[in-house]
C-alpha cells in the first residue's frame, strides 16, 4: 500500500501485524497514477515505476521496520531473533 503518509498508529500496526507494507511516497501521487496503471515497486531501492506512463516516483525509506516486515510481523521477527520460544 502506498500513500503520502500514515497515522503512526496505523503504520506500526501494519508493520507489527504483517498485514501490509505501508510505503510512503515523497510526492502526491493521486493525480499521477490512475486505476488500471501497472506499477512496479522496487522496495530495496526505494522507488516505484508506473509502467503505464514510464514515470518513476521516490518512496520514503522504511528504516528499522524492514526486518519486521521481511519476517512477516513482530511475532515472527521475535521468534527468528530468539526473543520468543
């Protein structure tokens, strides 16, 4: 999911629960992306490409929550890190 910003509580709940990856754009995209456009997200490099228009859009870095997202949520991350049995 990509938005301009998220309320911090929604952002953390999304990350901790492993429900969605809450990506934030550096610019307002609602006027630049249309229903039916094909998008390609480059998570490691921090950008998305609208393959329909050819435009590239920068995303804000996920920072220290990336390992939690990659693990599938906070409980999976804690198990992998040896914090839970």
